[in-house]
C-alpha cells in the first residue's frame, strides 16, 4: 500500500509542485489537497491520510491550530509542517501542537520524499540543528508550573538515559555509539519510552524532557 499524503497550502502553485514531486514516487500517493486549515482538518478526518504536509500560514485556520485539531481528534495522520524559515516561534508552537516535524519549502525534492517516508514510518523529522534551536527556545521561556508526569518514574535507568540523549538531538546511531549498544537495542528502548510516556514520537519526547526538567539548556 502506498503512503497517502494530504497537501495543505493556500498557494495552488506550491501544491502543484509538491504533487508533482510526490507523484513521481511509486510508494507515495497524493490523497487530496486543501487550501486552508479548515479544509485540511475536514479532509484529514474524511481521507485519514498517513501524512499531512501542512503549511504554517494559511487563511481561515492556520497550520498550527489545524495540526492541534488533527492530533486531538486521534486521527492516524501525522503532520509534517512546511515552513519558509529554519525554525521560528510558529514552527515551535506547531511541534507542541502535535506535529511530527518540519521541512523547509526550499528543501530539495529528495529531502521532501525522504521526510514523508520517515514520518509515515512513525518516526519524527527533527534534525540536531532543529533540536538545538528548540533548546534555545526552552531556555528563553519560563519554566512551566506543571509537575513532571508520573509516568517518568516507570522508565528504567537506561530508558531515562535514552530519553535524555533524544532530547539532546542524537539519532539512534549516535545513541548506540554513546551507549555501546546496537541500533536495534536503542530502537527498542525508544519504543518503550514512547509507549510508557504515551508519546507519539521523538518530537514530543524532546518537549516533555525539557518541560519536566529532565534535561536543561546548556547542561
């Protein structure tokens, strides 16, 4: 079965370009197109695509709120944010709203294709450079008043260590090298962390780790 994708962007030319790129791949199919956030939410509910490629700035309903509604609705669709900038406050808020990562609009076609495949496979698209900027953002924001989730206590010592490394932007291969274990073992630990903390992906894991003060900017 091909990966189904919903395109959400208010510019018809952008949607056409994205469709052309994705349609060239035998394992990806464009399920539909939305011109604003409200259409994106409605079509995600009806079509239940694997991935929603979501622009941040759209009329009627922006991509951030659209991503939040799709996530809260419990839909299987994973949201991949499209942005003109490497990371700004809008993209940060979108990640907090449940998006699984982001892509730059001027990224080469192969990055777009790979990004869709990565997110559809259940992982997140969060490069180390993006993680560093997230850390900087957390450093500027006041500490949240909420208590750390009790589920953190269910993690083993190794799982907690893996969560800290995820929060510092390391991928599975880098974590494996740091802990002197196989990538398969790391993938198992990551799966346990996400399951125990009821998280969708690594993006949410990074956010939770910093909000719970498990790791701190610059430390």
